[in-house]
C-alpha cells in the first residue's frame, strides 16, 4: 500500500515529467521553426541569384521551369 507521502512524491514526479515533456516539445518546435526559416531564406537567396544571372526578372514560375529544363538538357 502506498502512503500519502509517497502519493505526493509520485504526483510531484509526474508533474515534473509533464513539464519536461512540454519543454522538450517546445524545443523541438522551435528547432523546426528555425530550420524552416533558414530554408526559406536560402531559397529566396538562391532564387534572387538565379534571377540575376539568368536575367529573367518577373518571369512566371511555369515559364521559368521551362527555362531550367532547357538549361539542364543542354548540360547532359
């Protein structure tokens, strides 16, 4: 049989475990958010460089995809 004191200790431990689990989830969520921001920034930078060096400002995405396909075919 578990004493009242042991019950309180178990409750305290369970509460701490729940807090730690919440902290773990927050850390994981923050890391995923940071990674998404880094990827977005990298994509924007790469897109700007491609636009600059291929001299294609304002091109529509589908038209740009055709240009990229043509460039990659030429390299093969």
